[in-house]
């Protein structure tokens, strides 16, 4: 992964997360693909997702500074935790597997971006 791709991924993620939530709000059919049993469970991820989207965007903007590396690590922690929680809900409810796949991809993309930024930083 190039540095440009890593920064681009973090920026794209920062935009994609709020757009995904907007799509969930306006399209019940789309939302149904991601429900985790009780609708309140999926809704409980809204503010943590907004937080990790903000961290991801800030990491992209500050990618050439030490703070960018820290923010990319914070993003990885947040998205990783959300991924584990999503898998837990999928296993408990039997629904929402598409969300678990999406979260896994987000975790892997964030990890790859962080690793690329770390190589550049020398950490």
C-alpha cells in the first residue's frame, strides 16, 4: 500500500461512515441488511462510528505529523472494537452478518493504513 492510498483510505472512511448512517436512516430496506436483532443494537453504534470517522479523517489530514499516526491507531482501536462487538451480536442474534463483513473490511483497511504510516514514521 502506498502512503497516498493509506491517507486516501482514511479520508474515504471518514466520509463513507456518515453516508452509510444516512442511508440506514432513509432506507428501511437497506437498514434491514445490517440489523442486529433489536433495532436499538444497531443504533447504539451510531456515536462510536461517528467518533471513529472523525478520528479517521483527522488521521488523514495529519498523516505527516506524529498526531496522524496516533489518530490512525485510535481509529484502528475503535473500528476493531466495533468489529468484535458486531461479531458478538451476529453470533447472539443470528442476524447482521453483512455488517460484520463490512466491519472486518474496515478494520483491515485501517490496519493496512496504520502500518503504512508507521513505516514512513520509522516507528
